[in-house]
C-alpha cells in the first residue's frame, strides 16, 4: 500500500514498505517513476531532488 507523503502539483511522493524498509516512489505527470530506498535517502533529501527537478524545468 502506498501512502502519499508530499504533493507538488502533479508530482507526488509516495512511501511503501514492501520488505520491512521504506521506499519512496516519485511519480511525475509524464509517466516517469523514480524509486529511492530509505536506507540511502531521507524524505527531506528526496523533496530537495524533486524541487530541484521542478525548478530546472521552469
């Protein structure tokens, strides 16, 4: 089950816990999906990645 962690308009960050550790899934409106492991990345860092990506497209 995916939980919505953050939404930036059409870009959404979900979390999932399939094997006991959390994964973050970033869905973009163009169909891209990026998955990050919580073993390596915290939610704040993923938010920075998404914000940077959104700013670079403007």
